C-alpha cells in the first residue's frame, strides 16, 4: 500500500459513519454528556452577555468585575441565571443540530469528492456547509430560548428589567410584542450563528486534517487514541478562535437587540451607531475574551465528547441489545471526584439536578459485565 493510501486509511479511523450509529442511544447518552458540559461552561456565557450589554457608564465592564459583581449580589447561582431555560431548550436543539450536521456532511462530502481537492479543503467545504445548514435548522427553536435566557442573564444589570423566572419573561414579551417578540433578532441570529457555525466546522474539519497530515501521520502505524484526541482538541481550539474573531461583532449587536426592554425597540442600525458613539469600533468586540474562551472551551469539550460518543456507540452500541452504551469507569469516577455534594449544593436547582442525573445515570447505562463493581 502506498503512503497516500496508508494516510487515508489511518485518518479514516478518526471518522465515524453516521449511518451505522444507533440514533436513539446516541441522542439519549449525548443529552446527558452535553448537559454536563453546559453546567461547567455556562457561567462564561453569562459573563460574555453582561459585558456586551453594559452601558457606557457601567462600572462592571471587564470579565473580572462582572464575576465579582455577580458573586457579591447573588453568589454562585448568579453565574447560572437563565440556566434552566437553556437546558430545557438544548435537548431538542441538539437533536436537530446533530441530525442536520451529520446528514448534510455526508451529502456534502459526496458532492465535493469528484473535484479531487485536497483533503483539508474537502473537509473545510463539507464541514462548513454542514455547520451552516445545521445552524439554520435550529434557529426556530434556539432564538426564543436565547431571548429568554439572555434577559434572565442581564436582569437588574445596567438598567435592565427584572423577572421572576423564564415563564415571566415569556409572558411579558408576548404581552408587549406578541409571539414575534420571542423572535426578536431572528435575522441577526441567522446571519450570526449560521456563518459562525460554518466557520467553526470548516476550521475544525480543515485544521484537524492539516495537523494530522503534516505533523502526526507517520504513514505506517494506525493512530492511537491519544493522537486522535490531541488532533481533535487542537482542531476545536483553532475553530473556536477563528469563529469568535470573525463573528463577535454580529453577536454583540444581536445580544443588545434581544435584551432591550419592552419600551425600547431600537433597530440594528441604531445599536451600531450607539456602540460606535460609546466605544468606537472596539465596542463591537465587547466580550471577545470570554467569547473566545467560551467557543474554544465549548468547542474542544463538545467535540471530544461528540467524537467519543460516536466512537463508543459505533464500537459497543450493537454488542448487547439490552445495554445502551459502555462507558469507561474512569469517566464516572472523575465526575464523582470533581463534583461532590458540597459543590452541588452551591449550584442553582436546575444545574444541580442536571449534573446529579448525569453522574447517577452513567453507571446504569453500562452493561453489567463492565460495571465498576464487576470490574473490581
């Protein structure tokens, strides 16, 4: 076998065939894993959102000052404002996104294959198209969740209204603006998240192939799991950095548009003018630091969980019909060591319940012959 053929074979082992996956098991276990990632990284979104909507004379305009202010007034729970709304909306959104992403990716690869482009270029095009289509498909569910959660994140901050939970936000928005109020900023969300998703997935697909082909592929041995994870993590970081730099200005405008009070209905143009008047062009990059960290951390965590989930489902999902998916015992032990009862007490109810269910459910998804007790 020639080197090119060997390269294709070895890198192909990092790709999982979507058609072979058991979708029910994949979505069920994925919901738990992704919810756990949400618990860990959600505070970054709260900080980013507050920085983007801060008024010109606000004293809390840096990430550190926002965090200190939240902890002083609300404690740890302040970092999880709007979390329950996000988790509730995340499950259908993830199902729609992952289905659209994988089915479109498979079709896109078939379309670009005859053009004989380089592997990184093919991956960038196919992943970019898939990411954009997946984002477009989820906007009808995502935008109302985004509107409600962001209002809860900034309530009482820099002159914004206060609410008694997500349902109160929905009730007041509908009373003031009708159903369309829940879709405020829909157009900007589409032109923010669709390109962002396209850039993220295109960068991820191209960068991991580039890293693999140029740095790690020895042309002989099959890739180890460590190498595969290293390439995927590096690809996630690069993708997050690229996407955050390209799309932060649009995200800042969209966020401001969505959190404005019921008595204020500024247009996108008016928001742009105010940002320039207050801070110049740098105003469009408010929250870039947290957004960069968020997208990189989210991307790396999610892609590792996502690719790992596909891999274990592909390997073990069909071995035992009575079992769902086999999880390594080390993953369960890591969660239990990291999140003790004391940690859970400090979280708001929605976050604590989500993480508790995730930790307690994982052993029950493991075939009896591989459970920790049996292994011991």
